[in-house]
C-alpha cells in the first residue's frame, strides 16, 4: 500500500512538471508574439527611465564589490594592520566576520523584501551598511573594526536579496538577460573603484590613518546613493501583485514596459502571468512557506543549482580577494627562494 502511494505521488509530480513545461512554452510563444507587436526600441524614453531605476538595484551589487577588494588591499598596509593589531592569529576572523554577517542577515533578507517590498529591503539594507561603514571607518580598536565588518555583512545580505529581485522583476522581457547580467557586472564597479583608491592612497602615507580610513568609509558610498534614489523609483510589479494591488502593478508595467500605452500586449501578458503564478497560498504571500522550492522535480533541480552556485561562489571569491596581497607576498618569496637556489 505504501509503495502504491509513493508511485502515485511520483506520477503526480511528473505530471505537474510536464504541465508546467507545456504552460511555460505556451506563455513563451505568446510573449514572443507580443514583443513583435510592441516593437520596443532599446533607447526609447520609457526604457531609458527603466534603466535608471534598475541601476539603483545595481548599486546593491557594487556594495558587495567594495568589500571584496577593500579589506584585501588594506591588509597589505602595515599602518592599517599595525594600528588594529591584525596578525596571523586574528586576520582570518576579521575577514570572515563580513561573511558571518551575511549569514545572519540572510535569515531576514527574504522575509523583509517579501513583506515590505523590494524598495524597503534595499533601503533597510543600505542603512545598515552605512552604519557599519561609519563604525569601521571611525574605529579606534580592533573590536570596532570587527563590529563594523559584521554589521556591513548583515546589511549587504539584505540588499543582495532585494536588489537582484528588483532588477529581475523590473527588467523588460526582451532584454531581461542583459539587464540581469548587468547586476553582477556592477560588482566589479565596486572592486575597481576600491582598488584604484587604495592604490592611489598608498603613495600618500603622510596622510596617516586617512590612507585606510577613507577606503573603509567609501564602502558605504553605494548604500548612500541607494538611500537617496530608492524613493524615486517604482516598486516591483510582482510585489504589487503578491499584495493584491493589481492596478498599481498594471500602472508600473504600462509606464515602463508598455511605453505608456494602456493597450500594450507585453504589459498585459506580464500581468496575466504574474496573477497566474502567484497563488494565494504560495511563498510570494507567505515567506515562511518554502514548499515551492521542493514540491516538484523541476523545483528541486533549480533549488539544487542555486545552492551549488552560492556554495562554490563563497569558496572562490572571498579567499582570493581577502588574501590576495598575502598570496602575492608568499609567491614573491617563493620565486626569490627558487631563483636563489
């Protein structure tokens, strides 16, 4: 009997997967036809306004990019490590506190963005990041530096949840791939700015602690910009639909995806899809309900891929960026030893 129930459950799951694939294919065909009818141009006025809105979400990625290179570069400055007493016994913990903050912040990041909206999620996370940047830049001892890095990590996790969600949900369907890819590209905007800032300041040791306090403070720059401009951008239409604010969602879609045309096929089809996908009992309205991550074979596969990407990304970027100066020194010593031999 138990085996029969398991078999029936398995077949039901497969049937749901097949139905989802068929429905997705049908919607894709209808969307392609709608895009052809609307004939949107990449530089039309409505899309240019949309790009500016999305760039606010991009700044959330730059926030993370600043930290990736800032601490690694400062670790190579003897004035910085000497002031805070950073050595081989505590350097690992100081570096890891940002990631530990990410873990803590991630616990409430999703519920925050789903309950109060993507804009509030970006604003709240950015406010926390600014506070963390102030604490570490004004640090008088190792405890303040470590506390600032932890707070920064908490805030970064919140903006890293709300920011990409906003970018994906606001992107025009025809250019969604390119616009979403721009989010990760802006990660390097933060790394490039922080790297050249530290490089330039390294030639001005006469400035004293400003050489390393300024880069620590600049980490809060993207968050300050988000806090300024987030109030001038629209909320995600998907979040509006999840909150049964259909007319608000329609207004945003028509303005930014329909070029102001209330008869836009693309805007109408997007709204129709959101209403069909967002159920009354799903995770969009109940953040604690995670059944949607595992209730079908396709969902489990996607969840597995997301988990793998997150896991391997953490194994790659933090060690490389945080310890690259140390790795460079060790490599130089190794080369000198080999050449000397």
